[in-house]
């Protein structure tokens, strides 16, 4: 049986709060879009979730420093563009490593 001594099955408390679909998926999209950022409506469309689910998760990510929101002109109109921060990149990479550990394990606790 695998133990926590030889496999890292557990994330620290702060990262465990990131393990929600909307949060991880948002970080993943912003990570892969790089410095280009994403508009609110594009995130909503890609995740296929309602405002009531997306807004609190975006606010949580922003409040914890994983993403930032900037008001920018897009096609002549003011729009909110979301970007991943360095802390968001680190957290996303830690979660990817954790998931890979779980997926590569012969036995999962």
C-alpha cells in the first residue's frame, strides 16, 4: 500500500480550496492563453457555467491572488480581462503535479 511518505497525496490547505472545477479550469485556461488574458464572457462560454457559479469563483481566485482582473478597451468597449498571476501559475503547476502523482500511482488511497 502506498503511504504519504513515498507519494505526495495531499495538498496544503490553501491549495485544497482550489480543487473546484470552475477554479482549476479557469487557471488552466488562463495558463494556456499566456499573457493574452481572457474576457469574462469567453471564460463563461468555455466553462459552460452560469454567472452565479462563475462570479464567486473568479472573485475567490482574485481575492487569493491567483488571477487579476483589468478593465481594458476591447473592440472600442470597456471589458474585464482576466490574467493568471505568478502565484496562480505556481498553484496550477502544483495541482498538475499532484494530479499526475495520483494518476501515475498504482494504488490510490
